[in-house]
């Protein structure tokens, strides 16, 4: 199988990540719950991972890093701490939209026909009652990237909190907590950080500590009837996924060692693929494909063929794995006019190569010219 669904989860995982998880499962006991070697080793691993995450997002205090199940979990925590009006955009994933629908009192900034955010529209949407902006750094559907430093500057000038959904960009495109002035950055561990599934986190800034969603065992203040309010214990009730976090740490170290080469290669392959299919009859491409900075995602439709059928043909006939459907991004699909058809998303990593890109181009061409027959 030629794997081209890396925006969902990266595959394969580096051997270093696999080795770290196996080692942790064989050697780490419950972190913060014992004074013997195996428990202390687990605790050290978690601390090293906090430091790596803090460094990744240019955060001075590693104790402001809390680990979660995934970016969805982190976003629910971050949004749950906001009581006032919220502004988001039509590029938001359901991990942002559903918590907002549940709580109410929010506005959605529309996008242009390519799914690009107009910063003037965005700035005008912030009112005197707005408490926070929740924004996706990049769309999981189009690969469009928001100028997050410009967004941060607007939020600073307006005096509102900035919560960043970095699920699609962590490990690909740097985000600085200092430059953006973010109150929270929420990230996924299993995408371009190459960690295991079931890992993610939230990084807090500007003194923001959201209300606790889950309380319970903390390994500290155990005789108190209330959960600790000091980070990271405040947001980490119960036993942490030490095995997964060990893998996440290995993934971050792996990405750091590549020093931008992983993104550079994936970006080059994505642009090669887009250029190879853009002139094929019946193929429709979405997003701002000419933008100098974007994630390695190319989303298409083929006229006359349902997106799920295209994905099935790619898998069964060409052994190419992609993602079709709604991608948990309903407002972006409405923006692009694909809410009824869905779309086919190809997403690349540095583990892909030029030969695979050529095969994918030929597969799309044959499906488009033959109607999938």
C-alpha cells in the first residue's frame, strides 16, 4: 500500500518511536506514583517530553505543558475555560466546532472561495464582547496556512485570548508562543510529530489555566477534596500515557534531528503531485495551491465520480491509501461547495518518494479519463 493519508496520522512511524514505546512498556512504572527506579524513570521521561514540547512551541516553562489523549481533548480543555464570546473561522475542525456549538455564543469568520482567511474580515469579527479567538493554524482539508503571527498581533491589540489548533502543523511549521502571544496551543502527537496515537497536549501561556474537565488522582495533595490547581497536575488527572509519551518524545527528537528536511521533502512532493494532475480533464483541485507556505495536502474531486468511490478505486486497484468524505471539516466543505460530494484528500510525508507521486498521478489520470471503469 502506498500511504497518502498522513494528515490523519503519519505512517510509518520511525523506528526510534517504536523502540521508545517498547522500552517504556518494559521498564516504566507509574510516573509520580513511586520513589523506586521504574517510577522515577517514567517521571523523568515525562519531564523530558514536557521540555521538548515547550522548546518546540517556544514556551519558557515546561510545567505549562499538559499531556492529553489528542488535539480534540486539548481543544475541549482550552475552549472549556472560556465563558465569553468566541471567534473562529470556517476552516475549523469539528474538534473546535462541536465544543462551540455545545456552549454557544460564538461567531464564524467566512473564507474566500479558495478557503483562505481574509485578515480584515477576521479583525472586524472581534467585538467588545469577544473573550477568545480559536483558530486552526492550517486546514486539514485544503492545506491552507494562516499567518498566525498576524492573527496573534490582532488578538494582542484587541485584548483577547488566542487559542491555536496546531494539529496539522506541529512538527511541520514552527509556532512561537512568545511571538503569537497565544494563551493555549493544542497539538496532536500522532501526526507530523510521529508519535503514537493517543498522544497530544496543550501548552499554556499568559497565565491562562482553563477549568478542569477531569479531576481525580494526581499523586499530590491527596488529602485535599479538590484537585490541584497548579500545572501540570491541574490538567493531568489519573495515570498518564507514559508509553505513548515516550514515543512522542522520540518523535519530537526525530523531527528535530531532521531540522526541517521532513517538511521540505513533503512540501516538494505535494507540489509535484498538484502540478502533475492540475491539467487532467475532469480533475478539480481545492485550496490556494500557489501559496508559498502550506501543508503537504492536495484535495481533489473527479467530475462524475463520488469521492468515496475514487478513494475505493485508488485503494483496490492502485493500492493507494487516501481519505475521502467530509474530513470533520463541514464549514470548509460548504465554503468550497463540496458539502454534498465530499472530496478526496492526498496528504504526504517525507516517507513518500517521487516514484509514488508518479504512480499517484497516473492513477488519478486513468480514473479521470475512464470514469473509474
